[in-house]
């Protein structure tokens, strides 16, 4: 019987490395926002595992919410973006931290950030687990970055291919024959 692990060409980040880095970012956020309340907004679905590991180390009054962004065409962002699930709370005057799985062209994060900026938060910062080194454009910069990655398609620790592999505890490169 074939197993999901057999579809991985090589592991890029182990579970231990990912958790350790998420913990570091959580502690950094705690320091940066000392004494403040933060509103953490995860971009579904890819950010869920990273977000939970970061949050366990954020020792602040924290509100949590999620958005879903959909683009026409699947996989990486190609066409027009749409918010298919909005947050329920008002973020006016709040310190917002957006959390994403991977920053590729930056279009997704820029779209969400611009949308939320109109709602007059006290501040908005961007936190991404992965940052593709070869970027198609420089439309947005992340304030917190887990790791830089080469321009390969990665799955695991929240990231998917055709909605699969999100549950892998590590991040790996998918075998060509699995795509
Ligand atoms: P942009 O270009 O808007 O793209 O920064 C970000 C979105 O594209 C998806 N993406 C990936 N998903 N492995 C994935 O599982 C990848 O290597 C990859 N590269 C881009 C991802 O959904 C992200 O939100
Ligand atoms: Mg995504």
C-alpha cells in the first residue's frame, strides 16, 4: 500500500525545525508587542499548523480570526482574488498580524493587507512561514519570515497539493510523479 510519505522527494524542513522556528517567531511577537493586545488573522487553509505553533508562544492578550482567499485557477495565484470568508470582528484601532503559509508573488498577502488597511487598524504586520527567494514581484515584504525557500513546489505542515499533504508534520518537495 502506498503511503503519503512515499510521494515526497526530499524533506526540506523537519518537524523539529519548523516547531522551533515557529516558537522563535512567537517569542519575537511577544517582545515586539509587549503590553498590547493583538489580533492574529490566519489565511486559510495553509497557515493553520504554523499559526498554532506560533500562537502557543505568544504571551499576549490575543484574538484569533481567519480569512479565506480564493483565486481563479488553483495551486499558485494566477487570476483575480476574492475574499470568500471574512473576519467577524472589527479591527479598527487593533494591532493586526496576518499569517500566511508561503509568500510567492505576494499578491495574496497584498490583497488582504490592502483590504484590512481600509478598516483603520492601529497597525498591520505580515508573518509568513515560507518566503520564496525567487519572487515574481516585490509587491509586499513580510515582517516575520520562517524560512526562505527555493522556487520548488512544497507541501506539508499546512501546505497542500490538490488539498492533500497538509497533515505532514514536515515540509517536503513533492515527487514529480505525484503531481
Ligand atoms: P502569492 O503568489 O499570492 O501566492 O504570494 C501565495 C499562495 O500560493 C500558493 N503557493 C503554494 N502552495 N506550495 C503550496 O502548497 C507551494 O510551493 C506554493 N507556492 C505558492 C499558496 O497557497 C499561497 O497562499
Ligand atoms: Mg495559501
